[in-house]
C-alpha cells in the first residue's frame, strides 16, 4: 500500500519510491512499481511516475545484495574498507601489501556470502534464508569481488538499488551499465543511511567514472523511453479505456529473458578474457624459457669454440713433437752406425 503525504515534493517522492521498490521481494517488484506509478500520477507527479515506471526489477542476486546492504550488516563497511586498501596497494604497485591483504580479502568474501544468506530475500531454492543456491551465491560473491576491485562498482553495490549482479574479469574497469536504479537523464540513484530515514544521493556518470555507462547511453535511453511510454499508456487505459493495455508482466518476462541473454554473453566474455589472460601468461613463460635456452646455447657455442681452438693447438703441438721425434731417431741411427763402424775397424 502506497500512502503519499500531500506536501511530498518530486525529489523526496523519487527517493521514497526507489527506497521502497528495492526493499521488496523480487516477485513483488512489478506490483509495487505499478502501485507507486498510480499513486504518483494521482498526486500530479507525472514525471516522477515516468521515472519510477522505468525502474528495472532486480535479479535475485541483486535483490539479495540490496537486502544485505539495507540490513546494515558490519560486513558491508568491511567490504568498502578492504576494497579501498586493496586498490591503494594496487595503484602503488605494493606487492607485499597485496599479499598481506589476501587473507582479509578471502575472509570478507566468505562473510559477505554468509551474511547475504542471512539477510537475502529467500536465497535458497525453496525460499529459505541462509541457504543461497549455488548460482545466486556465486553471483553475490562475484559482485563483491567487483566492488573490491573498482571504486565505482563499490558505490553501485552499496547503493541498495542494484538491478543485476556484477563481475570482474581481472583487468580494466567493472561494467556497471544498467546495474543500478537510474533516472532517464543518467543520474544514478543511491541510498545512504543517516538521519533515520533513507534519502537518495544523485551522482553524475562522470563522478562514477564509468565509461561503460556513457558508451551504452543511447541504447539505454531508448529502452527506458519505451518502458515509460508503456507504463503511462497502461495507467491511462486503466482509468479511461475498458480494454486492457500492454501486458507489463509479459514485457517484464521478456526483459528478464533479454537480461539472462546479456548475463550469458557476459559470462562467456569473462571466460574468454580469462583464457586470454592464461594464454598471455603461457606466452610469458615460453618466452622466458626461450631466453634461457638462448643463453645456454650461447654458452655452449662459446665452450665449443674454446674446445676447437684447444684441439687445433694440441694438434700443432703433436705435429711438432712428431718432427722432433723423427729428428731424434735419425740422430740416434747415425750415432749407432758410427759406433758400429768404429768397432769393425
């Protein structure tokens, strides 16, 4: 049930809607969004209703992360703090520091997944909290890894309005396009705790530092325009037209299928990127082996040259010795002949 106060302004209405939408179970998202759109339009906030109508339903993994962030579990702040230290060590090329942080990184990832199971919206196969399915647990962990690696991804993950899981391929920036609730102008809506009630913080894409958001701006704007038009037509038809409007559930299912396709191709890209990284490392190892073999070959060739020179010198000395031996034999034979001749006489 949506109950808007009469004096609600546009900014606080959008903040309240986003905060409420991304706090419900994924299965309730469409109905909740529809109720908010109806109430906002009834309150005369038509532009805000359009923005809310374009909000994406979060995947189960994203909803699980949102629940964890909103629960204020200590692991959330630990993730931010460890990520900052990891990125600092990485930028400083501090190998010792990175090695020292490996244990903390592994610990916070394990605690993150465990806490997500406790706070998540029915993470198990049968909807039982504390028992995330293997696929959801993997996506929740991948999302935390992405947050550790990239500061912009950290802000998106900790916004409380994540729409899909994130992943990090091991190099470059994390792709956060369409991964968080945003307005049609590209303003990202994040949720900050403080002062009791959650409010929205607006950050431009440049502040997030994510080139991928800019690259996909035209495609995203076109999709959001279509979604807003469909929602507006649906609300108009419900009040004035006896015939049903567009089937939002069907459109949402089609969007889910499309997002699954994107996720599948993203996973395939990650696998290909991992293969490229492994191949690059194999090339580096092979090059090192070739360099070592070339050094050994050069040393062996030097040894061969020295041995051949020694062989030639020894052969020359042998020839000289043979000549000296021949001369000595001739002298001996002459002396023997002289002796024999003297004895005969």
